[in-house]
């Protein structure tokens, strides 16, 4: 029987196919980070494993499944400019009597 490979040797999708707990060493995690995770787990009444499996996993999954990243200000400005051009084009095709400002249409 061979020992479990180190975490650096495990590739996504490889290894045992069970969903049971495994021994896992995370290299490069600062002591402060571990301490914060321990405190958060303790406050929720969970072990570190439970906290990572439930809370951290949920957070990361929600980040990965977001349909779209927030738009940058330049992207928003480009969209506004495009929509403004569309509205101006429509307004130019309207008969003169139909051209009222927003405030005129709102307050009569």
C-alpha cells in the first residue's frame, strides 16, 4: 500500500474518488491566516475542516459561479455613450411636435 501523495503532487480530478476527508497540508499559508481561520471556525462551533468544507467552499463557489464580473467604469461609460447615440437617433426621426424634453413630458 502506497502512502497518500503530498498536496503538491495531487492534480485536480486525480486520486481517490471518495468525498470523505483526506489529510491535506497547505504550504505557504501564513500563521496569521491560519489563526484567523481557526478563530472563525471556533466562533461558528466548527472544526477547521468543517469550516473550510462549508464556509470557505461556499464563498469560493459563489465567486466562481458569478455570471459576470463587475463592469469597469470605462465599460459603463461606453455603454452609456452607445445608448445615448441610440436615443438621439430615435429622437431625430420623431416629428417636431413629438420632441419634448423629459421634463416637458413628465410635467406636461
